[in-house]
């Protein structure tokens, strides 16, 4: 079960999960500006936990995140040509520049334009 916690003027989604060693852990997601955004993320987390597709966000390389994203989302939601186009964009343009960067959330929060660009590429296949 996940909850929303107000932190100053922002809201965080907090949930418990079991790690790969079977230990119960608590995860605080990065704060968002509005309660509406937090409620949306809360609903996503609870739905994914219920469905069995939830993956706990961790600090890792951008290339690892994108590989996992393609495996979880791309293989199920993209058609063959979209899959080929997006994996090509990731392999040829994103990974050579950002692939070894750690702390994806920090990178995207510091560069909103980059976050928008990356989201557009992954969602629509274009910037």
C-alpha cells in the first residue's frame, strides 16, 4: 500500500516493497509540486503492484533505465516499426551521450528541457 506525504510545499509518494534479498524496505519517491500529480503517481504505483509489473525506481545509469523501459513498456505497447525506431534512437543518440550518467532523476530534474525531449522521443518516436 502506498501513501502520499506532504513535505514542505511538495508531495511524495511513499510505499513499502520487498527487495531481491527478501528484506522489507520503504521507498520515498522524489517530491512533485501538486497533490494531483502525487495522487496520479500513487494510483500508478498501486495499479502496477496489483498487476505484478511494478519495478522499484533506483539510481542507476540512463542506459540501464532505458533498457528496462523498452523491455517493460516498449515490447508491449510499441508496434514493430516504432520498436525498431525507438531502440535505434536510444542506441545511436541517447546512450552514447547520456548512457553512462548516473542518477537519472537528478539529471532530468536539473534539465526540464531534456526531460521533455526524452519523454517525447520515448512516447511518440520523435522530439
